[in-house]
């Protein structure tokens, strides 16, 4: 009797499916809200946000070294 119980299939319960569906719905809802907000931005605010400097763009990069590398 114990041997037959040890090899039973794992049966997924209904609550597991509910958790998966709820998680997908939450992620899809957040994505849709973000997409709709981005599409509804006024043109001037879109242009302003598109031209914001990135984190590493605060100062211009140093000019490249014109001398060739030394080869031994």
C-alpha cells in the first residue's frame, strides 16, 4: 500500500492555476497602463523626455589619443 502511494502522480490543485492567472493579469495590467500613459503624453513632454541626458552623458568624453600604441 505504501509503495502505490509513493508513485502517485502529482495533481495540480485549482489554486495553483488561479495564482498563475492572477500573476499574469497583474503583469499585463501594469504593462498596459505604462503603454497607455506613454501614448497619451503630449508631444512637447515626449520631446523633453527624449532629449534628457543619460547618466554617463554629464561631461563629454575625452578626445582620443592621436599617438599610435607602442609595440615592443
